[in-house]
C-alpha cells in the first residue's frame, strides 16, 4: 500500500463521527491547558491516562495528539497576554508578543501565532506523512545491538539537552531507570528492589510515576512559591492582521517550519532550540530591526511556527523507533505500553488504523485549532482568571482519584505521593523531570536489548562495536557526553586577541 493510499485509509478512520468528537475534545482541552500557565500537554495527558483504559486505542491517541497540538497553540496566548509561557518552547514568543500586547496589538500577535502554527503544523504533518514510512523501513535493519545503542544515544541527548547541566540530567535519568528496574527480573525470575512489598513485584506502574512527577510534583512546587498579582493585557481592537502584518509574517512562518521539524525529529531536539534559533534569524533578516525589543511581529511568527513544526517532528522517532524526544512524547509512549503496543517499524504493519488514523487526525486537528483560536480568543483569555489555588487543588484531587482507580490500591497512592515529593524536590533544585520519565520507560527496554545482544554474541561486549550503525550511534552518544567539556577546554586555551 502506497503512502497516499495509507493516508486516505487514515482519513477514513479519523473522519468517523466518534473520532472527530475525540479530536475536537483533544484540541479543545489542549488549547485550554496551553493557555493556563504551568498546565502543559504533558501533565494533561498524564492525568487522562487512568480514565482512558477502556477507550479504543485509536480514539485515545487521536485525542492525545489533539491535546499535544492544542497545547502548542494555546501556549502563545499566555506568552503574549500574560508574559508567562505555558510551555518552555513558548518562552521566546513572550519577548515580542507581550510587547505587542502592551502596545494594543495583542490581536495581530495572536493571529500571527495561530495562522503560523496552522501553516507550520500542516507542512510538518505532510513531512511526517512521507518521512515516517521511510524511517520505519530503515529501522527494520536494527537488531538488539543497534536498538541498545540508539537508546543510549537517546539517554545522553535527553540528559544533556533537557537539563541545565549534564550531571543533573543524568541524575534524573538514573532515577527513572532505577524505578523501571523495580519488580521481577524477566530472565532470572528474581525480585529486584521490591523491598518486600508484594504489590511491587509487578513493577511500578508508569502512569503512577508520570502523574506523581508532573501533576503532584508541579502542584506542590506551585504551592510553595510566592507570586505577585498577574497583569493580563486585554485584547484591544481587531484580532485580524493588516496587509503589512501578512507581508512581514509569511517568510518567518516558512523559515520557522524549516527549523522546527528537523529539530523535533532529533533525539531530544525538542522545541526550545529551534524557537530561539528562529528568533535570532528573524532579528538578523528583518527589514525593521528598530522594532525588535519593542514588539516586532516577526519575533512572534517565526518562533511559533518553529514550535508547532517541532511538535510534528517529535512524532517521527516516536512512531518509527519508539523513542520519545519530549516530555509529552514520553507520556504518549507510556500510553502505548498501557494498551500493550510497542511503537516501532512494525507498528505500521500491525496497527495501520492507529498510525494512519493518528497522522490523518493531525490535518483535521490543525483546521479545528485555527477555527477555535481565532474567533474564541476572548473565551481563552477568561481561563487566565481562574484562581491558582482552585486550579491546582482540582488537579491534585483528580490525580489522586485517577491513581486509586487503577488498582484500588493504597500502595499506589503512597507511591504517587512519594514520587510527587521527589518531583517537587527535583523542581526545587532545578533537576529536569523529563529524563526521569524517559529513563523509566526506556530503561527496561534498553536492558532487554543489551541482554539479547550479549546472548547472541555469547557475552562478547564488542558486539556493540562490530555493527556500523551501533558503533556510530555509540560514538555520537560519547560525543554528546564529552563534546561540551572538550569545547570549553578548547575555548579556554584559545588566546584572546
């Protein structure tokens, strides 16, 4: 079946009344949580995992994808009107966007962000459509050694990029790997790290850890912070863009898309790097340099396009290799495991309805988001007025009920709050949370692939260096670990002129 035929089949799945409803619910929830500061798509998908057990997998992932895309759209509203990014990838948007809002041009800023997100998301989804099958075909060449090397590369890049320092990122990663090893060793049948608790023999449920780190940890952290009154800049005048705004925005939209998609598809490329790069490029190429730092629309258009293009790029390694490159992707990987599915090259053959229905839903969701964001901006602004204590109190109650509903176990609740306290401490001491989730999910898989490779080679560790792909991936991982240190030492030794 050709890619076009597969996509048409995906549309036949996504355009059913049931799945259209889940897509609409997803993009609406995603936009709402993107608007609310600190309530990102990762936390929302984590909270919804316990209540989607009985939902059809295709419908569930269409909804999750809508939440993910909607969160990218909604984050611009908070950045522009409140100068408080809801997602780290929206940080750069707040610089020029909030200044435009203060000058009474919040409407055009929001319109440029929404239209740029639509254009970037659509182009990036087209690239995902045709690139993902090719990557999946290439991934079929991977054996246990190659998969282990790929996961090691993912571990190192996640730790280096998502953390402010490599040691902190690695500490978070190792914490997640340690949690993933709790339970019965699948090869020896021996209990590991269960501490004599029978409920731990099956391992720690990924959903509990994800909810604890994101929902409970974030709630505790927000409760301990003292924040002053928030000033919301109202949207004045028309929300539409002038002819000059269109002329100044269309090139940044395309350049942002070209930057965002490849970075999103890289191991731990994420959306932060391309948005900052987009801002720097637009600042250099603009015909109106005097407006940067005072409210330049290019500084909104380019980064927002890069942000949404990166969101589509993230799905390439997730679907084809089973590798998450962002916190939300890591939680979606946990959702795959919840349904007994393993993302990778075989997923395109074993679950075509899910894969192509999900990809087709991204085209539909982009249209829904454009319709939701432009006319209903006044409604989203009202969400910013919800008192933070009520908001986070509701999240804590929802997290507790959702976790208890999994197994009706008090041990699960104790685990939830212990992990939540650890999540709070990680935020308090600036240790990234996302590497812990990725370590929890990929750690056991990496161990499994390593043991398989060693069994095939009869214990010869050089098996990881014999295959060119495996050796190349391990070399890249080593470069990620020692490259920054070598660069700093080289810079110190270089004499200044």
